[in-house]
């Protein structure tokens, strides 16, 4: 496994691999790797002949009052985990090399960026889309693997690939959870024991919505309201949003007449957590 720090060396390596007609599968991450990230790497290993994992805490997707400085970083441990998994290249650039002073070109999506997490975190998805586009230009992936855990992010990236004709196939992997249902997240290490317990309310709210749908509920506002009540009723938790939207476009939905997604976000102590689940319309269920 080779560790590449410089963007231009990553790009040269990728171009050499493409010249040899090797298929590149890519997993972008911010490091502090957990079993969720590793599931994406295993999937990438199945998709391509060469696997590249990037580890880059992207400053442009954090707001001024957010946790960029505190975000967990442990490159040594990440590298050890990736060595076990047959990864060919780890790309771990410095922010100063990725965003040399004066760069002023950004990507954003005019309709999907400003709702849900984008509303609470202005500029977040502009930072995400810009860095993913840069990473795609440096790594030249045939496949890029993302987690359903960050559903809005994945939807935006799929849309970017479609709108701008990137030659990368986006592959989505299911959310990996703790045995009690908490979605794995690099930020979970910030949770104190009582907050860790309180955080389960997000998963409980989503399971509640699934149960209502199984009982025939198709009014999305009722589903969203029930999730809000569950989350607001929990201790130590500040609801950010709980919504149901069209899974493909993230547009609001009145009735569950197509594939939808229930999305939740909440603050627990100093930590912001998100989660989601797909909701299938009743008639598509067998
Ligand atoms: P991050 O390092 O948080 O930027 O995440 C990098 C990738 O890992 C993204 O595609 C995430 O959606 C994915 N990911 C994060 N947590 C999980 C999880 N619990 N299960 C599956 N994928 C995840």
C-alpha cells in the first residue's frame, strides 16, 4: 500500500493506472475510520482492480463555528486498518496543497443544497461538492463508493455526476450500525455515556416511521411529526429536523406515492448527528 500526500502525484498515478486500463475504485473519507468506512472499502475492492482511499478533513465543508479543529484525526491508525484490507493507495493531502491561496471556484446545487443539512450548515454542501469534484479529477475513479448514512450528500453527488458528465459510477452502501441501532460515525467518540444512550432516539424515530408505514400510513407530514415528537421527547437531544422527502430528488412529498427517505438530524451535547431510512410506497412492497 502506498501513501500519497501530493495532489499532482495522485493525479499522475491515476493517469498511469488508466493508461494501463486498470479500473479504479475510490472511497473518499475524512479519516477516523470505523467499520462503516471499512464496509465501503470492501465494496470498492469488489468493484475495481485498484482501490484508492482518500483521507482528508476538508476545511471548506465546515462552518466557522463548527468542529473542524476538533474533528478526530488519526492517520497512523487509519493506515493500519487500510493495510489489512488490500487497499492500493491512500491519498492524504494537506489542506494547503488542496486549496492553495486564491482558489475561488466552487460547485453548488441550486435546489438540493439548501434544505435539511444544507439549511443548518450554510455552505456545507458547496464545500462537499467542490472537494469531491477535485478528488474525482485527481483520482480519476471508475467507481466511487459512498455511504447511505450521508443520504443528502450522496444524492447531491449523484446529481453532480449527472449534471456535469463525470465518468464515475456512484455506488451506495448501507449504513453500518452498532448492535443497538446507533449509526456509526467518527463523531460518536465525542458522546458521553449518557449522550450515547440519548442518541438512540434518532434510530428509534426512524424505526417508528417505518412501523407507521408498515401499518399503512402514507401521509408524510404525519410521519415527520411523529419523528419530531419522538426526538424532541428524548433527554439531552436538540432536534434539528425530521422530514420525509422524495428519495431521488429530495423534494417535499405529501403522500408516500414513490420511494421516499426519512431524514433526521439532532444535536446531542456538542455533537451533531444525522441518520435516515428509506421508505417504500405500500404498493411496491411484496
Ligand atoms: P466521512 O469520513 O464521515 O466523510 O464519511 C466517508 C464516507 O463514509 C461517506 O460516504 C459516508 O457516508 C460513509 N459512512 C460514514 N458513516 C457510515 C456508516 N455508519 N455506514 C456506512 N457508511 C458510512
